[in-house]
């Protein structure tokens, strides 16, 4: 039986303080960049997900400003989707990457859209997961859900994580995904996102309007979402698909705001197909 070889990892920080990681194996080919969403550092990506992708791609993950080991801006106004897309460009420059595939998850889809609009010549394919264009195409979640997420309950970090996940997932999905949730918590507990950064990320998300970008995106694009997403209603992905010419829409049954956690196999197949479509 062939023994699995652990991937290699390179970690660096940009001059402006963005911490980034490259994960790759001897079989890695093109670069695939993963952009995490609201309040999340690179440690929120499940390790199994990244390592499986690294069998085919050189995977770049990084800590958005205010998260993980990246710098903490002084003012809420220092957070914007444009600034966070510029952070990603600095990461690409640091690693010497001039062409890559790009995946944005949740609020990370906004960052990916902004980046793809600004640097379309660098992006080989675009994958938007559980995302939105914001602006007039933003379909809001239930108000009670939004209020609860903005005011998480719990005395410990673990309690807060569990409270948030229980809001986002059905009881069945929550129970089934608990091992993954615990692994994510263990990976990220030493570098929790600070309240000031959460406020900053909220400010950035609320201020984003990428509607005018959509008709200008001329890239192989896949849009994927769970039909039962409570946090980013599926109408957001449907709107993206309607306005990005030639895009492919994948809607997963019995799936909520974490397709890559709930249905890892299906999501990896979809990512590989999207990247392959770039030729």
C-alpha cells in the first residue's frame, strides 16, 4: 500500500504584515488561492481539505487583516474589501506568483471578486462558494439569524464557536460535522480573532458592492452553494450566476454554509473541474 506523504509548508509574512502559507506536495501543479470569509484566519480551512487539494495544487492560504498572525488595523475604517484584496495581491507578489486559480468563501467571495476585477490577468479561474456580490444583489439572511450571529453567547471561546455553528447548521449537520468543528477549533484557538477585527470585517462587508464588476468578469467561473444555507441565502449565488456570463452554478442539496465541510468530496471535484476548465 502506498504511504501518504505529508505536504510541505512554507510560511512568510508580507512587508505590511499579512501572514501567508503555501502547502504543496511533489504532485502539486498550478497555484490555488483560498480566501477565507468573515472573521476567519487560514486555520479555519479544514486541514484535510487543504491537504487533499495540495495533491494537485500548490495551495496558498493566508490570514486576512485582523485575523490569525496578520496585523491588526488601528481603525475600523482601515477595513474594506478593496484593502483586503490589496492584501492578497501583496501575498501573491511576496510568493512571486503571477497566475493562479482563486477560490473565495462567504465574505471571502467578495474579496475574490474585487481581486479578480482588479487583477483579471492573473486569475486563471474563479470559484465562488457560499458567496455574494453585495449591493443590490445581496439577499439578506433572516433578521433573527443576523442578530444572533452578531451577538454570540458563551463564556469561553469554545462555547462561542459552538453557539455560532449551531446557528449555521441543522441539528443533523451539526452532529455529523462535530469532529471537523473540533479540529478547526483546536487549530485556531491560540489565535482567536479579536472583537475589533470582527467589527472591521463587518464594516468591510457592509460597504462592499461588486454588482458592477460581474459583467466584466471574463473568467471560467463556478458558483457553488448549499440550498439550505441559513447565513448566505442561496439567492445570492443564483444572482451571481445570472450576472457572470458563462458561469456554472452548482447547488447542493442538504447543505448549508459549509459545503467544504459537509460535502468535501463533491466540493473538491467541483474545484478541480473549474480549474481544469481554464485549460
